[in-house]
C-alpha cells in the first residue's frame, strides 16, 4: 500500500513538472515571437524616412515625361553620351580624315581654249599654249642629224624630222665656214619626256612659274621634231640667257632664215608667244615662211594671225 502511494506521488510530480516545462516553452516562444515582431516593426519605422527621401529625390513619371518633351522640342541641348564618344574618336590624333587621304590634284590649267591641231605633220604647224599636238603624236620621219651635240649618246633628243635635220646640217656647215661653231643641245622630245620634264620644273619652281619657261605636254615645239636648242662652241651657254650675247647667237639672228629656221621666241614678244626671249631656240618652218617672219620681225603667231598667248597662260 505504501509503495503504491509513493508511486502515485511520483507520477503526480512528474505530470506537474512536465506541465511546467510546457508552459515555459510556450512562454519562451511567445516572448521570442513578440521580440521578432517588435524588431521588424522598428526596422520598418526606420526605413520609412529613407523611402520618403527616395521619393523626394526621384522625379515622378509625369516629370520624366515633361523632361523628354523638352528634349524633343530642343529646349535641352545635351548630346547623349555615345555620340560624344563617337565625336571624340573622330578627332583623335593619328587617324587622318578623308581629305588627308585624298591625293592632291594637279593645278588646273587656267586657259580653257586650248585646241588640238588638225595637221601636226605640217612643217609650219603652230604649236603653243593655245594649240597643242595630239597626245599620241610622234613624227614618222625622225632621223639623227650629222652635227655635234653636247652629249655623245644617241638618244631621242638628238633626233629631228628629215627636212629639219637636213637644213640643220647645212646651216651648221655654213656657220663653220665663217668661224662660228654651233653645238646641238636638245631637239626632239616625246610626249612622255615632256611630261616628266615639266613636272620636275613645276615641283622645283611651282606650276605657274614653270609655265613661263616650260611647255605643258602636247604644247612643246620639241614634240614636233622641228625645233632644237643650240649652244656655242664646246657647249657654251646651253639654253641659257648668256647665249644671247655670244657671236653664235648674233650669227643665228642674221642668217637663220636662209636655212628655213626662225628664232621662235624673240625678244619683247613674250606677250604674244607666251615665253620669254630664248635666242637659243630655233624652229624649222621652211625657207619661204621663215624669211617672211624674220624679215618683218614677227612671230609664228603673228604670221598665222593667231590669238596672242600671254606669258604664263
């Protein structure tokens, strides 16, 4: 009986202890839940001002729309960032523009009234800055005249057309008999040679300056095979102004027409011929024409009543 009573008391105490533990657990859970809710509530309160500030600093959808309208109407003039980057790239050094990549163009010819001669093979053909030879023209009867030159090579600039070469040999021989020793400097030039020659002069002295003493391709008398530059004894003053004061120059001025030649660019006629005085440059035109021109002190342009050619044009 006593054992049963002790067992019952122990059982009752166990139940009471179990119940107490359960209540403590529930109370602890309730306290934890309450603390969590309180913490979340306080955090929520702290975040509310931040949200208000964000709302205050961020424009409304209506303001954004108005801002876009201002941009479209031109009231706000700021380029978008990508375009700025593109502009910056265009101006970066080391990247040449398209203009820099273009090859430079040669100076345009001022005179647009240049005509191509119809009969380039004609002996008295007029070739000047207004009248040019066909680009592919080459005389068919070029020969080497038997006269001394300042060089020994048989190059194209030693050649002349047959009629001019024969007349040159006769004239040189006649001058030799009178103690005048003439020497050839430069006769025929091809179109390609004249092109190279003029380009070199233009590079050295400039286009306009070069035109006062050198012919553009196709407008050079040397391309006819009828003209030659001469010098004095032993090549004295070759194609130079000093030749004008030599005995050889004076002899030519007096006798050249007897052999069918003329002083092509006489003194004081540069406004007609387009070139300064060149006492060394003689041109074969045939005896009859030569004597008329030299007898009157005229030029080939005046003989043909051609339009005068101003120097450098």
